[in-house]
C-alpha cells in the first residue's frame, strides 16, 4: 500500500499518535509543549491525517476519539525507501556510507553492525 506523503506538521502529529494511541484532539494539545497551538490548528491536522487514512476515528459523545491506522514501522519503511530513492539513487551502499561518514563511525562499529545484520537476516530466513 502506497501511503500519501505527509507534511512536517502531519508527521509530527503522527508521532503523537504513535506515542499516545487512542486519544482526543484536546488531549494532544494538552501534551504539547508551550506555546501550545490552537485546538483548531491541531484539529485541522488531525482531519487531514484522517483524510489521508493515517488515523481513524470514532464518535464518543459529542466529540471524536482518534487512533493511528498506519503503524510506525510501516511509515518508517516507506519514508526510508523514499529517502533512499530521492537522495541516494536507491543505493543502500551510498546511504550507509553517508551515515558512516557523517557520524564518524569506526571500522569496528561497522563490522559489528554487519554481523548484527547477517544474524538478523539468518533469523528471518529460518522463520520463513
């Protein structure tokens, strides 16, 4: 399933949903740092997320309770695929090289990472 791209504000709001689970717009605003945004602003972003099928909702009394539909892992996978395609021409090697250089990762840390990935892939194959 191809997810619609989120704005920065929508993505930040999704992180709230992934942290909070089922919640209301009012509860989201209460959790936000000062200066708190207007409830109408948050409500608009939440409705946009519902329109894009990232969150669902259920009427509770006179208000609505919202909940994430898209799991964080699913979004992260698509986000990373888009980033890799856009900035690294679909080259995993270029992506890893970039992060290794930017974060000054030591060769032994890279070796350790390679071993972890190999083990994860082996475990995945055994489960299949």
